[in-house]
């Protein structure tokens, strides 16, 4: 670009938005203008005009100082000479004429403008007006008002400039590139002052009577509140501290405004009777001296404006504006905010450094309690591979994914035997995707992230909007991608059967190297494809977020109604597993002899299973039992924890799953009818809440898409269960080989070794000779960890310390929700109201019969809890979201459910009478007067739920 002048009225390409040409200050103003903010019109003389003016003067200047500016005195002499020469210069005639024409078009013949200078990076910044230099740029390419360095007050501004003062103001701005304070500052920052460049902006002067500077964070400590400094007159009175200033504090969470006002004597503005010239200090009229400069509503308006600017640029902002007599707010400047040290809620327990936040709010669905080294090592591999594939699919460049390898390696941590998310790495990794900003809050809710553990917005609004087409294109292609993934996975299962044998038919012959080769081949393939399953989560958060917004706007209903509409449709693979077990239970219950045998818990389960699969109780029962094992052998309680067995290793454990179904007389037809009835009730609620047929059709369309996405989630989660199940089978067989070789005493000692340590014992890549001693050491440590109380779901540790020391200084982060008297609050995820006795279950190995007729209360659930859930009349869970496994299963089974209830397992005594409202998201402890009469002995452990006429019945 060779032009020496660009204007909003006649743009040449995107020059006005190019920080490398006009500086961050003016590029930001242009982006604000394009985004619809009320920014006074302006035009710019880009840095190339300054370059030409300085080049014309160089023959008369001293020779530039040699070297890298180490001779400070020589540098300052040269800059002083350049400043004097520029101040006396005149713009070329052609440029001067163009400037005067643009002035007339901008302000009129008698109008006034503000003429401001802005330091421009030496290297053109193609990354936009955020001040960050492009990769490989010269370090002297730092510009004014950048995110890297504000350069505040280093260059000059001229206000109330008329046409006669225009050109002198332009050359004055050029000369300010070498102001003594700017020269000293650049030397202090290690930059070469002789390479400074400035652009000049000429902006219509808005004659405001009140002005303000607003910060989207408290500049003293970075805390999340808005600070507004306001004074009568123009903004220079505030920024140069020449006027008496009122300070206002706005809490964005509550909307509350507090103020620190002063008696105002002075303001800054144009002298009385003057039509142009430099601003002066003026007396404030007596009637304005004591009232606040801004009332509360105006403060909220300014705070909202600042928040919108922050949203546009994706970082905390410092904005400047003025208010004209008619009450209109004009935005004059915006720059990245420079704050003091972050306040204590982002510091460690001692307040001396940053905090690393850890959370396991929903990962405990997969890895509850204490896990072994084998489980953790495989989970870490899963997260590393699958999320790398996600980022690739979402358009993150491969080079950036590689550069973030450190974050990928530690997405999950192993904290005293518990698997936790390391949340700063998740924020960093997801922050690679601009569209993440759209679903950030929904994602944080699903992860249980609250308070100071929440992440900061990283992408400007324009980048987020620019990423939407890719997300929408992925959403269109997503169903086909999922079908391809599921077909591919079914082929892997067929290959696995050839290597490992069919579940229940005995292992296929194979040596350890074949098992290891199969395991590595499987995980390499999975790492190239598993991102499809994670894309689903992003699309679901987006779709359900939009649908919830429309539902609330059109009907006033919360997201619970939308969630209720997700029922019905084609069965997912997880539900198919439940109904396959239910079908087997139906066949068993239909024959008195087999029913009696299964319900007799004194029978040897191994022998009974052999009888069932061997045909003693009929060919139909035998076929159903073998079919269940062939398709669902990896589904069990805690089926991602490799130390826990599944029916693949212990087929007879299927009996414990079907026993409560046999006792209850559960049928597949009744289960489907309940699901259909719940869906019909949800549709009736929608018709009542939304009589407009067009809007109702839109909401039902979103619900249909959400239903498909929920089904995909459960389908692919079942595939994950099988992936871990195949690895479990490989590892357990390798453990048996190590026992045969005399390396270990028990095959399950491998659960306290990592996957690579087990494999390394065979292929020569191991680094430990005595695996028996290592496994014993870790087992003892795991047992100690298991005996300790569990850590909270969300807490912080000091950064930079070894983990053992950091955990000693861990600080919990308060969870959302909570209790109100005898009422506990969470997220209602499956509609219905039910009363009954609570059954607090901390060990999912509990006999499902003990949950029969009770309201199940647990910390978390995983797919293996399905059979306990089927026995319950309601569910209360400490963890989870509207899309968690518990929530989805509750809706599928028609069981009233509330998730995300903090401390439910300790706040609700086992056996207490409670009322659960799955729509309102409340759990109420019943008073003695509300409880049913004393139970008869036969009903002492299984109270029936009751409903009252004004309550909805269990769906």
C-alpha cells in the first residue's frame, strides 16, 4: 500500500484495520466502527507518510548511531535532532491538499477534530490489531495500544483542532515519535528508538460534556468487576488527572453499583468563548459539584458497552468515551487492559503465585474412586490421542497441535490414585478453536468448573463468527462421519474376535507378541478416528444451547423441558445392552424353575451360568444368554477401570445384572412403553407452553437433532467401553503370561503397573527389572489412598511445586447449587416428582435389590450402574449435567432425576424420607409429619414411592 492517506469514507482495502499501517489504536477503532459501535468518523495518515517525511530529512540529520543502540547518549542526540527537524517540517503539497479535503468532508469548514499519533510496529503485523507480532517479526515491532505493551502517553494528541491548525498538528504527531519520554521508554524496553514509526489519526471532535474511562477488570488486581472513572468535560481530564474524578464499581454478576464520589471543582475543556485551541482546566458549575457525574443506570450502560468491546476483542479492555448533552455515548478509544497482580482467587493458598486447578466433576463417571496405574496410563493415552484428533478435525493446524504436546500429555493427572482433569491445559487446548467461545459456558458447566477455575475468553467475536461456517459444515457431515466410525469400529471388533476369541467361548490361541501387536495397532487406528466422537459433544453443546435460548424466549421454560423432549427415537447401543439383559430376564422369569434358580442367591453363580448357557433351562434362554455375552461382554460397573472384571472375564456376573429384573418382572415392552409415554407427556407440555405451531415445530426440530446427538453420544461411549474392554483382556492375558514366567505372583498385579511397563516386560522396552516389587509398592500406596477421604471435585494447587507438596496446600473451590434449609438444589434432568426412602450408595457393587423401590443417592454413575438405576424410583447424583450419563439414562428409563447436587451423599442420610422433583431440580428432606405411617416389617427396606394429587406422577 503506497497511499499516504486512508479514510472511513473511502477505504483502500482493509488498510484502516491493518495495525501494521495505522497502528493498533486506529485499527481497533475501525474494527469497532465496523462492529456497529458509535465511534466518531476518522481518517489516517499511515506510517508510510511518516517514513517519507523522515526520509526527506535524513540528509540533514546526524548519522544514525552505530551498532544496536548501545551508545545511549548518541541515540538520544539523534532522536532529539529528528524531533526538531520533523516539528519544523511541512507535509508535501499533494498530501497537505488531500488532508484538507478529508478534513472538510469529515468536520466541515468550521468543524473541529482531534489529531492523535500512534506508534506503529516496525514489522507489519498481519495478525490484526491485538499488538502481537507475527512469528519471526523484528522485536522492535511493538506498537502503541498493543496487548504486548500499551506505550501509554508516549506520543502526542491535539484536541479542538480547526483547519488552520490541522497540518501543524500532523507534523507535531510525527515529531512525538522521538519525544524524550518515548525515547527513554524504548531504551528501557530494549527497543531501538531510532526505528520508531507513527501513524496519525484525524477524528471528528465530539463535544462531550461528560467523559469516562472504563475497565472491564479492576486494574489494581484483575478481579472481575467493572471500574468506571468519570468527570465533567473531556476525557483528557480523566486520563491526565487534571479534573476531579468520580469512581464507580459495577459487579457484572449482580448488577450492583457502588461509588466513590468527590466534590468536583475542575474539569477540562475548551476555554469560554474560544472556537478552537488547546484544552484548559475549567471550573465546574456549582450545581454539578456534588451530584455524581453518572447515575447508576448510566454506569451500567457504560459497563455493558465495555463488556461488548471485551467480547469483540476477546481480552480485558480499557475504553474511553464521552457523553454529549443529548445523552448519547460515543466510544473514542479502546486498548488492552494492563492490570496489577491477579487477586488471591487466582493465586495459591499463600497468595504468592498462580494456581493450577484440578477437577473430576464428570470424569468420575468413568474413573470413580481410586484407580490403579494400569487404568491411569491407558486413560492418559486415550485423552492424548483422541483430543489430538479432535483438534485436527476442528481445523487446528497440525503444527499447533504438535506445539501443544505438553498440554496433551497432561490433560488428566493422577492425584493420590484419583484421575483428575488438569483444567488449565483443557482451557489452553480448547482455546485453540475460536468456536469454543460459543460453547464455553455450557462446557464449563458440564465439567463442573466454577469461580476462579473458569477460563478467560481468548478469541475476538469476529474470529468466533468466522469459525461458525466450519462448525456448521462439520455438523452437516457429522451423521455420515459417525456412521463410518461405527462401521469401522464393528470391523475392529471382528478382528479382535479372531485374535482374542469370542467372549464365553474361551481365549483364542496367541502368543504375547501377537497380543501386543494387536493392542498397539488398535490404539494407533483409534487415535486417527476417535475425534469424531468428541466433535459430537461440541455440536451438541451448540445445538442445545441455541434450543434452550429459543425455548426460554418463546415459552419461559427452562432447559428441562427440552431435555424431556429428547426421549424416544432409535435405541442407542447402551440401551440395547440393557434391553438385551431385560429380554434374557423375561425368558428366565417365564419358567418357574429357571426363575427360582436365578433368584436363589445361595447357588454357585458359575455353575448356574453354565446351566443357563448349556441349555438346561431351554434353548431360548441359552441362546439369549450366549448372545448377550457375545455383544455386551465389556459392559459392567466401572467398565473403564482395568482392575475391575467384566463379563468377558467372568461371564457369571451377568446373573447379578438380571436378578433384580427377574424379581421385578421387568419387560422390554413395558420399558419401551414408559419411554414413549414420557415423550408424549413432554410434547403435551410443549403444546401447552408454546401454542404457536411454527415455533413449536422449530423447537421439535432442535429436539430431534438433540435426540440424534444424544444417541450418538451413548453409541460412541459404548464403543469406548469396548475399546477399554479389549485392552483389559490383552493386559490380563499378559499378566497371566508373567505369572507363568515367574515374574509376578498374581495376574492382577499388572493393575499396579502401567501399560508400557507390562508391554515392556515382553518386548525389551521396560526399564524396571523387578516388576513384582514395583507392583507391591504401588499396591500398598493405592490401599493407603483408598482409605483416605476423597478430595473435592474442584480444587486448586500452587503452580510450580512438586505435586506432593502442592497437594498439601490444596484449596477447594466452592461448587454451585447447594442447600436451602431442608432443600437441596441441583439440575433437574428427568421430569417427575417422587417420594420415597433414600438409598445412599457409594459402592456400585451393592446388590441392586437394595435399591429396589428406593431413591438412589450417589456421587456419580457410569453406564454399569444401569441395573441399579432400573431398580430405583428416583436418582440424586452429586455430579453430572443435562447431557451426562445419569441424566440421559434417567430420561430413557423414565426415572425422576436430579444431578449436580453438591454433597448429596453426606447431606441425605441413608434411609431418610425425601421428595425429589426432577423438573425443578430440588430434593427435599421430609419432616416427620410428612412421612408415611410406620412401615410394616415386610416393607422395611423397600418403601413404595408416593405421589400427591398436585404433583406429577413418576413418568
